[in-house]
C-alpha cells in the first residue's frame, strides 16, 4: 500500500465548483492616440508616394506577357458579357440533355 497511502482529498463534484471572477479590462483614453493615428496616416501616404516614384523597367518578354494576359482577360470578359442569363441556362440545359443519365435506376428484372 505504499503508493496508495494518501489520497489527495475528497472528490469534487460539479455542484461545488468555485466560480471564477471575470477580469475587467479597463480602457484608458489617451489624448495622444489621435496624434499617433495622424502621424501613421501621413507616414503611410509618404510611403505610397515613394513606391510610385520607383519605376521598374520591364523586360521585353515581361511586357509581351502582360500584353497577352490583358488581351486574354479582355476576350474572356467579352465572351461572358455577350450571353444573357437566359442563353446561359439554355446552353446548360442542352449540355445536360446530351449527357448520359447515370442517375437513372437501372432495370432490375431480366424477364421483361
């Protein structure tokens, strides 16, 4: 009985739990908060201006890629805008009609 000589007290039940107090968070208003936000906004604007001034030269391949990508995107937008909703639904219905109907219940009886 060496290991079990002392049990650490009585069993605690749910009804006897101690309720913990919630900590209240005190929010102190700082007058410097507005000034700090204003300084950050000014700093952010100056960083944007610095980024705009840095002009990175694109290589010829990069320019051609960007041009082709813009052209493809414009083509995609034209195709989507060309059809009305009704036409898109009709096209989808035609496509579904031509597909095999794999959800149908197969014929079970071999005699008929």
